[in-house]
C-alpha cells in the first residue's frame, strides 16, 4: 500500500512520554496493585523437584485439613474440568498445564493449593506428600533422538515430534558445482528474558453462566485465547480476558502465562471464590518459558570470490518437555528470511523438533532470529577466513542490491525496502571503522588480544499469522484451510465535548504505546498531543480485537499505529466534509491545525475542531448527506502482502524487514579471559521513525539483553534434568555497569507496505549483537568453535586449554556419576562418644533425640519402629533448601550395628543412599564407625565436587557432634571441647 503522508508536526519528534509521569512517581497499576474482591483466595503451586519421574501417589489429606485451605487440586482434578491444550502439530500426544502420570521437567506443576492467603497456601504445599519413581532424563536434543533414549511421551513413541524438509531452487546442483563447500556447526544455548514483573493471574468463575473472568499480565497473541477457551471447555464468549493498565516488561515471555490462566481458572471454580496468583522469582526462572536451544549445521556453496550460491540448513529445535502453542513458532518465524540480507537463490532446509526434560519454550525477544543469525553470520565470517578474503568484502558481495526491492527471497519472504550498501557505508564512516582497525593493530602489536566483528541482519516484524502452518505439509494445510494475515485493530472515538480517545488491541510492556498513538492521531486531526487520550487496557468482552491482536513480533509501530492513523483519517475525511459545508468551501480545501479546521486558501475562514467533531452528538440532523457519524471509527487492517504458504512451501513470514549492521571491537584479558567491549556501533533501518527517543530506547533495551545472551546468560541443566540456574546468583544478568554505551545510527527507507512507512525495531539487537560479539572474539583468538555465553571460564579454555594440574598433590579420584546423571558420594569415619552402646543405640531410635541432633531438622516422625520421616533445611555452599527425608532401618543387630537407607527430596534436589553404623565398646564409652554411599541429584549436585564432598562430611560430622553432646550429658567442658576438636580434626581429613 502507499504510505500515508505525514504533516511534519508530531510524528518523528521526541516528545515527552505520556506514560512517564505515573510510572516515575510510583503510580503505575500492575496486576499485583489491582483491587480484588474481599473473598479472593490465593494460589500456590507444588512443583516437581525431578526432571523426569513417574508419579506413584499423591497424598493431599494433610494439606486439605490445614485451617484456611479452600481447595487442593492434583492433575487428575484439573483434567476432569478441562481438556488437553492444543498442540501446534499433529501428533499423538497430550499437553496439560499440570502433570498427571509423570513429571517431565523441574518446576512442572504437580498440585495446586487455594488458601486464604499465600502464607497458608505455601505451608499447605509442605504437607502434600508425593511419591515419585525417578526416570532417566534426557537434556541433550541430539541424544534425545537415539534409539535407546528415554521417551518423554509413551503415546508418541519417540522424542521427535515433527520433521519437515524444504527445497528451493536447486541447492544440490549449486553444491556440486561450487568452488568451495564450507560448513559450520552451532549449538545455540537456551536463555531467556527476565522482566522485572513476573506472571500474575486473577481468576473468577461464574457457575450461573459457566463463564470465566480472568485478568492476567498477558501480552498476546490472542490466538492463545482460543487455546485457553478450548482447554476450559467453554465458548470464547465465556472466557473473558482482561489486562492491567501497566506491565513490568515482557519481551515475549508473558505469552507463556496462559497455562497458569487455565490452572487459576479451574482453581477458582473448585474453590468457589476468586483466586489470585503472583509468580515469585524462583518460579519464574525455573518454570516460565525460555527461548529454544538449537543445534544447527549450515553448509554453503561458495564461489572463489566469496559469493554464496546455496545454503543447506539442518536445524534441530529443542522445545522442552511439551510442544505448547504457539511453538514451533520460534523455528518457523524466520522461514522466509533464511538467507538474511543476502541474495541467495538456492536453499535446502531440514527442520526437526525434539522434546527433552526441560521447561517448555515460547516467545522470547527476537524469537528465532538469534539462532538463525548466529549460524549464518558465523558462516560468513568463516567463508572469508578460509578464502583469505576481507570479511566486510564478503558481506558486501552477497547483499541484496538496492534496486531489487521489494525483493522476493528464495524461501518466499518479501523484503519490502532497503539500501543495505549505503547503510553499511554510513556505519563504517560514521562509526569510525578505520580508527577501530588502527586500534586493533596497535593492541596486537603490544601483545594484547583484540578483535573486530561484524553482523548483518534483516529484522522481520509484523508476523504473518500463516507462517506457523508451514510446519504442516501442503496437503495438511489444504485440508485445514488457509491461514494468513496480520490483522490489527484501532478505534478512534470523539465524545460530546469534542475530546478524542484512542483504543487499540495491543497490550504495552513499556514501549510507549500511549505516547506514539497520541502523536499519530493528534497529528492526523491537527490537535495538540494532550488533546488525545489513549487507553491500552484490553477486555475481550468489550473491545474490538482479532486472533492476530496483541503485542508481539515488533508489530506496534508498523501495524497498530498504522491502523490508528487509518481510523483517524476516516474520521478526518468526514469532519472535513462537515466543516466544508459550514465554511462554504470544498472538502479538499480543508486543513487541520491548532485545534481548528480552516480553508487553506483563507485561514481566517475557520471553525473549532470541538464544534465540528461533536456535531454527531449534538446535531446529527445537520450533517451533510452521506457524511456518516463522527462518534467512533474502528479499523481492522491487514496487509495484502501476507499470504498463506504456497503449495511449494513459500512463505512471506513477516510484513516488514528492517536492516541492522553492527560493528564491534572487543579486547580479551589474557589473565582472566574476560571479554571487554571496547566499541559498539549499531546501524538501524526501521523505516520511518515515529519517535526517535523511543526507537533509541528500544535499541538500547535489545542491546542490553543481547549482552546478557552473549556474555552471561544460559539456562543450564544437569544430566538428571535438574535445573542448575534457578537463582539470580546462578543465572547472571548484566546491569548498567556491564552494559557499554553503543553508538546508534539510523538510515531510513520507509516501508511501502505499512500506513506510516514504519517497521519494527524492538528485537533486532537480540539477533545481531550475540553473533557480532562472537565474531569479534573469534577474530581476537583465531578460534572457530565459538560457543555462548562467552564467560571468562569458557574463553579461558580457548586461551589455555585444559585446566592446569594443581601445584600441590590432590586426591585424583574421579567424580562418580550414576546412570541418570546423579552425583555419587561415598565416605566413612568414626567418633568416640562418652556413653554406653545401649544408650547410644536408644538415642539413634528415638525421634525426639533425632530431631535434636539431625542438622536443620524441623520435625522427625516415627512411622514404625524401623521407619522415620524428617523435615530438614540444609545449606551446602550457596545452595540452601528444605528437604523431606524418608529413613528406614534394616540389618539391625542391637546394640551393635544398623543399616540406614532412604532418600531426601526438595525443590533444590534429591538424594538417596545407604549407610552402615557400627557401635563398639571402648574403655571410655563407645566408638561409632560409619560408612555411606549416596547419590545426589538436582541443584545440589551442581555444587563443585570438593565443596559437595566436604559438605557431606561436615553434615555427617554435625550429626555425630550433636549425638556426642547428647550422649555426654553434663560432662566437663574441657572434655567436651577436646572431643569437638578431635571430631573437627577427623572431618577435616578426606575419608
């Protein structure tokens, strides 16, 4: 379409943000600030401590009996009132928001408690007893495809849930005749965005209407509304979804709140009262959605001059334990852009989606882009190195020419506009590339490690609703019916006093919707900014919206603001007709400015905007024939360029395509391996810029998150499926101190496909910055296999190889691990106690004594003479958590020896083991000898080997110290002190 002309007034100016006054003075209204009914209960969720386990039994009776508890629900209770959530591909698998027969990732919901407050609900969780049978977990996506790999979903029979292959042009011929075939393999890690505000849901059920009313800090897309409604077994009009006025960030992550919407809604139904749930930070890190990790093998056919003639992609996508909607969106969102900014005519793609024992994945800022561009831009870097060419020269040689736009990519994408060569020229000149090269040469001459990296990225925005159907075969798509488009909706309304209100179905998470929409509509109607008020709260029961509505894929400026401009223009045309009849001129001579409508040829011939705008309210009979009302105008807009996938699997997966070219200079500390960004230049073409200040803010925000992905952030899992980065002490996020100041440059080529010529800009640096930094590190070190995050420890491996042996002799016993990835511990020791064997034996069998002497014990219950249960809190180094221990006695020879066996379980890990305790009479009392074998799983198993082994000895030492104190009674202080010193000396030595 032809872009609307702007009057050069408000659009394109950095005006003060309307939102800031309330947010900066603490008057934001987030979901936890909203008033609720007086009888609102609170929800808490019991989560799995295991990565993979069969649920043998759940006992909720004690939790249900706790005063203040309204309801306790298990997976079967939820299933009776819901049905399996929609899965994005055709597969024989169910997807529930809560575990039923087995748990498949650490943090998966196992039971729900509704209570009068969160404190009681959390206490009730501790009373729920779950009997698990641990299963072998799988966390490596390649290993998950092995024939002997444990299968997550028995009904599926495999961990491969979807596979498709695509072919465009003749890639085989291009490879066969190429001067060079160059390939690269990339294992892109799993990471996530961490908004300041976590998930939140307030749910209510109306039994008379069989209807749900839910408020959630949900960003859309509203295709998920249909998933929620179906899961709750109600029509869409009985599932009301509302959003709070403010949201503390999302970056795609809050799309993943929808399973909790279902759980809270069911909990409200069972409890018979409204239910509120606010996720805590540990829950969010452990069990909210993350980006996918992906293994990519990419091969290129390359001419002698560096020209790429074909690309062959093999992508293995790890979507975690369940394929939840809208996945596998991350894999297919970039399908039309697999050639990036380059003119490459031949492409082959193999896509596989695999399930592993990790949290299910979802939208994450830049979703799909970081994984694609890391492989593509690392390959371009390698091509230049292997051919002995300048890297920037290889980039330039492959770019889409400026005169080729709109340019159709091999896979079906339609690049709307651009001038990539000019943008790169400007970035190099204005960004000081030559000076940066001199700085690198000087640093290297001094023996320092310095490198320069580049990244060239096409940033897609305004997703085609049909792109996800590319995962289906053409035959399956034909049977299901076409899906395509990107419908946006905006309403402009005028009240009886002539005031203007704008309403859109796009939920902001800090992008400045209210300011930009006010700018757009005020300019179209010739009003000051403050004359327009914008409402961005959404209510599906009252507002205009569509399945494509929401705030995702950087669609606000291009689609939502464009729809608002179209709605304003429709009212503007009718207002011009009304004013023309009153001013006795033709409508095409009417201009809008400074709150007036006037004759362009005679500005004194004018009438106030308020008088004309309110005419439909006060005097509808005076409106000229055929003019229509000017009270409200709603526009639903979808671009014609977003068509359904073709029979040949071509798909224009996004409407707009911005352009980014980044230059990065880094220096690496030889001693520590730390990467320091010396200079960062980022050039953006996001079409017409509506608000320069907020565009730069979006770039800075994306850049900061990309710094995290490049240098700090990674979701790490143990071999047993345990989640190892479940706190902000483990999952490192850059602060302002670690984020350098980038030089931001702009080059505008307005899009011909959007009403205002704008394109998206919110995600680009999440796609470009990680690989730009990686290319700079590769340049500095001369290393090909660059893996993220570029932490000092990882960089040091490339610098120095294997860790050097210690200067002092150390125990070289290797760390033993079990088949399921658990850590195996063994140990033995002895202690002298001033007491008879009989008294020591009696104490070992007395629950009150055990409670007093077991470190961190809250309670010890005697189930039978040979069976005890204990609740303990233990800290091992940085890891502290509450555990439930089940202990059984066997091989008892009173009062000489006993075998203890059992297990412990808690949110931070689990353990199982056996120990033999022997009591021998001595001249001064009794000598206790013990030996143990234990297997530790979960987060505690990630603690360093020496620390964990030492901690085990310390904990056991604390037990025997306490036993000695009890057995020694009121002995002399000096004797007690001497015993303590001997015991500490004993446990300092490695057994």
